[in-house]
C-alpha cells in the first residue's frame, strides 16, 4: 500500500515499477493460494505462511536498515507471496467454518477495523521515525507475525474436511456442545 513511499529511492526500479511488481506477484500468488486451499489443511497453510511472512519481514527490515533496497524489495515480495497463499484466504475461510453467522459479521468488522488502524497509522509512524528508519516497521510486523505463527500452532484446530458438528466439538466439550444443539 505504501510502496511508493517506502521504495522512493535507492534502487534501480522506480517506486511505480516496484508497486507494479508487487501487485503482479500478489495477483499470481492469489490464484495459487485459492487452489492450494482446496488440497491442503487450513492450519499448516496458515502456520507456514505466517512463518514465511514473519521471517521475510524481519529480513526486509534488516536489509532496509542496511540500505539494501534490492533485497528489501525481494523480501517484501516473499511476504506478499506468503500472505496471498495463507493468511489472505485462510483467515476468512477459517472464520466462516468455526463461527456462526452473527459472530462472523462481528469478526469481519473487527478485522476491517484492525486493518484500517494499521493502514492509517503507518504513515504517521513513517513521518515520526523517517523513511530512512522504515526497516524498524518491518521488524515489528515481522516479529508480530512470527509470534502469530506460534499462536496458530498452539491454538488453531484443523477444520478441512470436517462437518460443522465435528468443528463444533473441537471448540467446546461434549456436554456443552450437546446443550448448544438442543
């Protein structure tokens, strides 16, 4: 979203070309991600993708701080690939599988509010720390995303191929589930 600001200087490609390249990677990997979702489980896709995103953001932050813009761009593209094949499609699909309709509406609203908060705060952070220190933003997001992978590993249940009743039993004990179904 802010690639024109982030990659405004210091590389062979202009900011518009970098944005186009990232957009192209996003488009192609989205197609792959939707196909992969049919064949692989939600949990492994999300955990692998979160690790890919987190580690690539950490690497992008280190490269950005070292002035290695070419490598920063490469790691951002790896991040985009990780997002489009995992967190992008899996998050909404997983929520739809584990939540009732009313809860799904609230969850999507909260997801959009969080997205808006992050999107709105990044320019303010860039203004306060300066474009030359933007690598620190990558580092914070990378560490957060890597921790999200740990959270998913510890608390996420696999839902692929399960019926709504089987999914319900994953999240509540047997007696509570029977009371809910009455």
